[in-house]
C-alpha cells in the first residue's frame, strides 16, 4: 500500500516579492503566487536567469529573506523549497 504524503497547506498570497540570486547581488522582482511553511510558488519574467539557489523576500534589499532551492520549473513559474541555509 502506498503512503500518501500530505502537502503542506498553501496560502494564496499573490504578492510582489524579490528574489536574490546565489551570491546576493541582483535583486529581481517576482510574484509570490502561494506560500506554505516549506516553500512557495513564484513567477518571474526571465526564468532562464534564475539559478537553483535563491533568496526569497518581500523587500528589495534582500536582508530579510529565506534561502530557497528551486525544485521545479514550468515556464515562468517556479516552485521553491525553503532550505536551512
């Protein structure tokens, strides 16, 4: 019998956010579609420029953000999982 892993409850936020690429230099605007305790779904204008590790925050300065790993990509929409770093 397969064990079904229940996903974290996601909250639809549709809020402007910022991602900072690994290394922390250029902050890029994104749209946070939904958010859970473990990650988020975001959209970006140029998904090809987004590395596999980013910091997601709600202010442009990037100091108050959470480290994330990009776990899936579908066009301009990305799924990120919050990491411990």
